[in-house]
C-alpha cells in the first residue's frame, strides 16, 4: 500500500496537464498556468519560453512592442534585445513604420504620411501621400477592420489593416508627394475606413489612419 502511494506521488509530480514541456510542479513554482500551454498568449509555449530564458508571464520580454512569439517565429529579431540591429529604433517601432528591424541602415528613414479628402461616400476621394521617396512608387491600402498583415512586396512591413485591399499605386513627384484617386461607394456612408500608405522603394509605411465617410 505504501509503495502505491509513492508511485502515485511520483506520477503526479511529473504530470504536464497542458503539454507545454513543463511539469505541473514546475509551473506552480514559476507561476504559469498548468492548464494553459501559453500562459501569456504570446505564441510560444511556456516550456519553450523557459528553454529560451524568456519570461513565460510576459508576452514581450524585452518591451520593444513585439510579442516574443512574433520575434522568434516570424521576424527573426532578438526577443532579448529591444533594438536587434542596434540602429537606435525599437524593433516594434521599426515594424510599425515599415523599416527592417534587422538592418540598422534604414532606422532613420522618414515614413510617408497619408490624408484623405473629402471623406464623402458616393464621390471621388483623394488619398494624398507626403514624404515618400521622390519619383518612387507608393501603394495605398484600405479596409474596414484593424488587423496585422505583412505587405507582400515588403515582407517586413506591417500593415495594420485586416485583409487590406489596394486602392492604387501612384508615383511620387520630385518632392515626394503622390495622390491616389478612387470612387468611394455610397455603401461606405456612415462607416469608418482604415488606410495606410507603403513606400515601395524604402518599404516604410505611414501610420494607419481612420476615416469616417459622410
């Protein structure tokens, strides 16, 4: 009877309810959830984070604005360093503005800016881009929901639009200004669109803007 109790206790100590590579006892010790393989929901299992010496209770161990999972599994950036390429700009800021967090040379690139007029449904609207590369091409993207997508022409450029659609490509003039003009359906009246411009020369992206169409 005493032997059975010892065996049962040993099995309990080595149980891993969520299959994350950590025993229930280890999870209790470090404060992770023994029934959730990814306690901090960053895309990496708790056991993998411990193995990589990351914090399984913090989705962004280096506080650079990117989750540990995105850094390890998608971008190849250093989850222990907030500025992987040492260029002076945080990895998360680089991804947001469309520069390469693995290349220090582009850290000081100027991101384009975007505006929309007249923001009225049922008529032609103009998406005006400024501060793009002179004589370079710029694409304007739009959609109805916030999301995260990497632009196919610039695989390290994060677009903050779910399923973005291209409104058009324009060539900037010598001052870096470009305009994309498009008819906006009457169906957009009373709705908000989300738009972003990507400089196809530098892959820098404008900040996303939300536009309410009258």
